[in-house]
C-alpha cells in the first residue's frame, strides 16, 4: 500500500456548494478516524450560514508517495 500524507480537511457548504478549510484540525488520518464529530458548527465564508462540521460533509486531501493529490469525501457531500 502506498503511504498517504494528510494535507488538509475541508467542509462543504450545501447552500453555496463550496468547500472551505475546516476549523477542526485532525493532523493525521488516524486522528480523524478516532474523532467524534457531532454537533460542531462553523460559518460559511460566502453567506454566513451555520454549516455542520461533521464527517458526513468533510473531505480530506491526501498526497501519495508519488506526489499525486486525491480526496476522500464523507457520505453526505454530494
């Protein structure tokens, strides 16, 4: 398996369809896997709406050993 390096976590505002940096920092994929993210909120930088900071609407940017960037998205980020 190729080693993956965590780069950043982002939140999706469903109202505006944009991704923005999460205020919750996980640091590693293992920290994310162990985290409980319920009832956390942040503000959309476009419209000011309150947006949940839950794993369902987060995506994680990783870089593999070859330098390629890819994302893993939560189940509710359509």
